[in-house]
């Protein structure tokens, strides 16, 4: 089977290539990738290459396919797995395989470590260990993009499950956010922050107060349009969007929103020391700060109030990705109607992957969704209308997105996949 894929050879060395996949073994699966959501982690892997913890040291001789937030459908199943998987099944993959010594090195993961599996490809070979570890996951929803976004959604699910609180008089930790408590999501209107808002509002375990901060009024307004306070109020949640840019004392003004008290759960979505310190400053008694944002600098640090650690039982958690159960929860929520489309701001084809990945920190907006069997420049969804003046296909995409508040959706995805030649 011939495939076309973006492969990593070294630092800032990505190449779009066509090559042959080997025939699958009895314990492997051949699959078609439909879409991949480009993650900042792929940018980090590209810039670090063989010093990255998940990238093989010999990547120059044995290049790897990049992309780990992907979805598609099964094409052929090896005999070992024919009782569990069927041709035509929609799938997503949990890339964090959760084992220490993989076949290509420590912390091996699809999208970082393998020659024949990664999201930025047309066809892939899924190796035996992915199935053995329960990381090939069926998806019963309508759209492929939803399954692709289950990986980033699982990361925020894992973060909220990882927060913990203490039981007075004992050393027992109670995991997860405080039900009926207060949450602050700082720098929380980027793609992952939006996923966190979506999950916090729609899951069963709910806070009483959810405060989301940023310093960009436009981004705050977009978040409020996607997840309105009125809709959260209908679920018993007081949702506030707060611009901290003009505040003179951020910590005191945020605590004032919570009746002068500190917050039970604080999530920091930017690797910026002052934001981390704001989070620490607004923790209440037994409050938990989750440092979600992944810094690129190993020496990154921020001040922490250890007086409060000792006397107010404040504590810190950190998560990097969700586990397989978190991803299963994400897929189940989406099968039941939770739609992560608000994360997506750009759509493109496989030909757009290299430039997008290399320049990801400089490209504004949310998630960049790649359809691997399409040739299409990376295109902001909010430009479809203008592009439609000269291309009827973009005009139709614009019309389909307008039906859903300007968001990407299953109908738009189906139209794009059915008309690949119209968007070159």
C-alpha cells in the first residue's frame, strides 16, 4: 500500500513524501487516516527532534511520521484482531501508550516515534502494541474531526481528574475538582482552554462558579459566544469571562468575584510565570493549582507561597496528556452530543502540514485541522465567505458553517471530503 506522509528527519526537517508501507502482519492493522489536528507538541518535537523524549535518537536514518491527534477508518485487520475490530470501523488512537520501553525507545508514541504510524499520513500501519495496550479506540459519532479532537479533550479531562483535595485529620486525597466549588481557568480562551470550559460545563461533576480569564477581549468574546453564561446557568453554573488586562490587583479582584474567598481549583493554561503566581495567589484553603501549560524551557519556574502550602493546605498538580480512560470518556461524551468544533479555527490539506507545524506559535486562532486526502492551503474558517466570491465550493462551505454559528461541523466535513478537487 502506498502512502503519502509528513516525516521528521531532524531538527526543523520535515518532508512530505510518498513511500510504500510494508504488508501488515497478523498482529497489525492497516488504516486510512481522515484527519489530524495539529498540536503544539508536534512543533516541539519538530524543533527538538532527536533530543525530544519521544523521538528516536536515530530519526535521521529512520524518519518518523508526525501527528498524534488523528482519526480515520480501518481498512484491513490482521488475523489476531479480527474478533475485535472490523473493516470500516471509525477509530481514534490514544498516542500515550503508557509503557516505558517501546520498540523504538522510551515513551514511544504514534506521531513521534514510528516509521509507519502517525496522523499526517494518508494510510498507516497500526502496530500490535497499540491494540495490546487498548489504545485503538472505536468512535460511534458522526464526524471524523470529533474523534481527532478526542485527544486534546482527554487532556483537560485528565487535568480535572488529577486535581486533588485533602480530608481533614487524615492523609487521604479526594481526587477531582470540588463538586459545587469554585474553578478559575487562567489564560483560558485558547484551544485547550475552550476544551476545558466545554468539559467543565457539560460533565456530570460541576462547579458552582467557573471564572475564565484572559487579556484579549476578542478571544474572551468568542469564548462567550461558544459557551454562553446563560447556557451554563441552566446547568447551575455561574460562568464569568474576565479580562484581567486592566486590573490593578488581579488576585484580589478575582477573589472578590468568589465572595472574597480563594478558589478550590485553579488551572493555568499559559506557561507564564506571572500567571502561575496569580493562580497560587488566588488559591483558597485546600485549593489545588493545576499547571496545565507545557513550558518549552526546562528551567521554567515561578514563585510559590510555601506559607500557604503549610498552613492553608494548598497544593500543586501537573498533567501532560490524558490517559486511555480519559480518551474513552471524551469519545463517549462526543457520541452523546458534546461537540468540540469550537476549538477548530483553520482547515487545510496534507500539503499545509509542514508550514503549519513549523510556524504554529505564530498562527493565531485555535486548532488547525488537517484532512490528509485533501490538497488545500491552511484556511481560516472565517475567510470562507470572502473566498467564496471566487470559488463556489468555499461559498458552500461558508453557508454550511454559518448554520452552526460559524463553526466547523459534520456537514461541512462531508462536503469537503466529497469534493477534494474543489479546494486546491
